[in-house]
C-alpha cells in the first residue's frame, strides 16, 4: 500500500478514509463501464506541473488540459488530509492556475457528482453558473454519446454514493465555494499571489493577516518584486531569508513559483530554496518542487556541412546521434 501512495510522503501511513473509498469506487465503476468524472492518480508520483503548489498532493484529474485536484497540506502542517482544503490546478489558465474549490474531500466529492462545472470553471455570479447548467443540459449528444444514457449513469452513481456514504448535493454550491475562500483568507497569516496564502506556522504567529509587522523569531517582511520577476539575484534572496520570518519565506516561495521564477535554466535559486525547505523539515515539499521543475539534460548541437543541425542530450546513444 505504501508504494501505491508514494507521493503522499509523510501522510502515507494516515491516508484519509474518504480517499480510499473513492479509489475503491472508481475501480468498481470501471468494472461496470460507468464513468466517474475523475481519473484517480494515486499509484505514481502524482501531478507536478510548474503551477502545482509544492504543498499540494494531487490525487486525480478530469482528463482535460492537465487540470488536476489535490490536498493542500499547508507545508505539512495539516494533521489529517481528511481535513485538508482541496485545490484545483488548471495549468492552461495562465495567471489564474490555482484555486481552492472545497473545504474537504467529502464536499469535493459532492461537487464532483452534482456540480462539477464549478470545479474547473470560474463564474462571475450564481446566475451565470445556473445559465451554464441550462446550456449544458440543452447541448444534446456529447463526447460520451447519448446524453440521456450518460445522465442516467450519473444518477445511478449519485444514488450509490448517497446510499453508501450519505453524501448529497450542497445547498447553493456557488456561494459555498465563495464562503470557503472567504474563510481561508481569515486563516492565513500572509497572502500570496496564487490566492492560497501562508497559514501561521511559527510559535506566536496568528491568523490576523499580520501586515508585515514584526516579531516572533524574525520579521514579516514582504519581498520586493520588480516588474520583471525574472530579474532576481540569489544573493538578494539569501539576505532576505536571513531576516524574514518562516511565513514570509514560504510566501516568497509561493510567489516565486506562481511568477515562473523557477523556470529559469539557472537552477541555483531552485536548489537553494530546496535546501532551505529541507532544513525547515519540509522534505516532501522540497521533493515536489524538484518534480515540478525537473533538470533538463544538457544538449550538444552540431551543424553539418550540408546545413543539417543535429541536437542530442546526454542520455542519447551514439546510434541516436547518427
């Protein structure tokens, strides 16, 4: 079992019961050839896109544009994943890739079965969402074939989940997600550009959105980002880390990831941040960050007399080069 859930790191020995039930349900429905609108991914390293927050443990996707869902561990401070917020990561929604969609896995499952449109789309209002549902109902046959048959299968799955686990539709699901995000804002000590924020971790820190005031072990200091986020010096970051609170440093890492700073071919900053995370006891998060930004093999370029350009990496064989 531990190898099966290897991406769960320190949570491997305390997996949430609802997740295990969901995995069993997905397997059962697969044998019945009935679709669950979630492809489970718990038997590998999970999803690690550049936009996947380093403290999110992914467990499934909807199979479209890399969209995936995961547990927000708040840098490993969540005691039980059954209580963790659920995050949707949509890599193709540039500038708006990450958002919280449910307070826990049980409520996520309710949205998945009754209001899945809210999981991967943003709507300006409840009325806009209701219109979206009407449009979907009127669109006719889908990729699944007969829409009537598809809806009948979904109703069967909903009835099964209600009977087994007592999970039903949420009241006012649009407003539910709004309220979940409002509550999240009240819990964080510092806000971040990805909307997740950083919860209090250090002793004495509260969730009062400390407006960069001082003083616990270090000071809450906002890192000053230039208009061009790519212009960032490792030595400046080291000086900042030397005086900033743990929460401030984690906020910097969140912002750096969402701003694409770690995409740079120079891995010195990424390696420094990874080492820092390990020093803070956040080895799982360090590993996730490295998986989101894997090292690229060095390439050799050769221009032949004919004008043909050959490019190969360290892993290629002599046969490949020819």
